[in-house]
C-alpha cells in the first residue's frame, strides 16, 4: 500500500498522464481516419460523376437502342478512355459480373470483390485496403442508362499519398504529445517534491513538539501557503511557550485563590457557628429556667427563631452555589415576563417592610428556554438586593422587554455608588465588597447565584453604577418556535 504523499502524487500523476496520452492518441487516430474517409468518399463521388458523363455522352452520340449490347462492344474503348481521364485502372463488367475488359487485370486480382457483389445487386460500394503509409480503394457502381442497368464499372484508385501524409501527421502529433506529457509529468514530479519535502519537515517538527521540545523551529523562506503554514507553526510554538510561561507564572496566583477559598470557608464556618452557638446558649438557659422569666423566655425564643431563620437562609444560599455545576434539569418554554411580574408582586410585601415600592413593567409573551424555578430564584435575588441596598423610601423599577431577539430585564434603584474596580468582582462567590448596608448573615452569594443562573440559560448579566443609580441588566435568548 502507498503510504507517503510523494508516492501517491507520483503514481497518481503517472496514471493520469498515461491514460490521457492514450485517449489523446486514439482520438487523433479516429479524427484522421474519419477525415481520410471523407476525402476518399468525396473523390469517389467525383470519379463516378465524371465517368457517368462520359458513358452517357457515348450512348447519346451513337443512338444505340440495345444498351447492354452496346456497353459490351464499347467496353474496351470506354475503359481505355476512362483510364487516361481518371488516372485510375478501370474494369468493365456485365450486369451479372462477367468481366468485359480491364486496363490492368493484375490490379484487381487477389483483392476483395465485395464492392463488385454489391454493384451486381444495384448498389454503389467501395472497399479500402490500407496500411500505415499506403491505401488502395476498389470502387464499383452499376451503369444505368434511361433507367436500364447496362453494365458495371469498377475502378482501383491509389490513395498512398493521402495515407503517407496522415501517417506523418500522426507521428508528429504523437511525439509532440509525448514531449508535452513528459514535460508535464516532470513538472508535476518537481511540484510534488516542492510540496511534500516541507510537509515531511513539518511532520518531524510536530513530532519534536509532541515529545516536549519547544525549541524547534522551521526556517522556511517561502511566500506561498506552505511558507505561511511554517510561519503559523513557529508562531504557534511561540504562543505555546508563552502560555506555558503564563501558567507557570500563575501558580502563585492559584495558590492565593486557594487561600482565598479556604478563608471563605473559614468565614462561612464562623458564620454558621455563631448563630448555632447563640441558639444553643439561649436554648440551654430556657431549659434551665423554663418560663419562670416570661420576658427572658419571649426574648430567647424570638432570638432562636431569628437566628434559625438566618442560618436557614445561609445554608440555602450555600447549597445553591454548590449545585450550579451539577444541575441537569431539563429546560422548557417559559414566560419569563410573567415570572418577573409574579415575583415583583410577592416581593412587594418585603419592600413595604423597608418602606420601599416595586414598579414592574413587562411586555407580553416574553418566552425563553429555561427553568421557571431558577428564573424565579434569579429575580428574587436581584429584587432582594435592590430592596436591601437601595436608598431609604426609594422606588425600585423592574422592566422586561423584547429587543433584537433577546429578552432584556432591567432592575433599577437608587443607591450608594459602587467603585468601578469593585463592579467586576461583585459576581464572584468569594468576594465581599464590605458594603455598609450588607445585612447581617449575608455572605455575598446573591449575585454569584444570579450569574450562575444566567450563564446556565445562555445569557449575560452586568451591573452599572451611574449618577446615584444602581442598574442590573440581564439578557436571555428569546425562544422561537421551530416551524416545519
């Protein structure tokens, strides 16, 4: 089996050129043969017309009534005259094929008499006997006078000059075609080497890179596609080396991130431990004192309920963060605008507790491919943040609209400006902005959870702080029904 590209090129070109050369050679032969046949046919038609004129004139001059008898009597004279007039040997026959006279019997003996048999049947026919550089035609036709068949004339004509010329033409075409195809094959061979040798070098260089040698380079100085490929290969190796250097340089940063994660979980542990300790302390005191001190009992129970609720919220948020990579529930067509409207209604009671108001404006039929419960969680988190961190007695705007194939949600509320260097970090789960209004028990997971939900739905989320307003933009792909 042929394995290398060079060998495939050579064998393929050789087969193509051989086949093309054979086809061309046969085509030229057929064209020349057809052309010669047309020339012979045209010449024989002229020969027949001229000889017919001669015979008719002879019959008209003598006014013979017995045409067959006269044809036999004038056969010798007619054959000799036609022999000189046409420069061809001529034989005259009766209507049944009996020889009357011949200018040279040897020219007709030993040849095929198929044309004569056809003439006896009343047809005009000829046979060609030719070699590479010679050609002889036997031509027979019945002589008809006034609708009566009176005899047969048979000619032998030499076309050696025509076939010699055709043979020379075929030789010239053969050698020219052979030279052209030979030059083309040589050019193809050189071209294949020009292509395959650099590919072999590229293969060896890629093998070196695979084995870990990043110092290999291909010193091609070509301006064609292979030169560009070599240049791209060298650039790729440089880029790989740069990436490896970057990775090696990022090890300290990764270690720092690991340390941040550890500190985060330490903080979470502390946040979980603090309410548990407080709940345990109040519970033990209440168990010892019972309800003897009603005021302390009510205070302790309220504290236990509040701390339990805070602890429950923290656990739910941590579970939401931990499950985002493993959530594999199916997506479906949901009306995101209706979900936002429902969440805004339910969150209005919480907003009133803070003496704030939610205004919701949504278009109809804002369908997205998603999970309704997670989208509800997204809107709850964003509205909850807006309620907690907006200015006192403020108005919170929640809007949903369709724009350029996207469903856009805009949450807008007045609030304290956020420094630009902190905006890009607010969606990180391990980042705490140290906001003054951050509620007790919050570990900064709301926006991280929101981003994970948006990412899972193939959308984008961004936060803007401008002119005393905090705006969150969420864009999700609009769901379009597929039509068959």
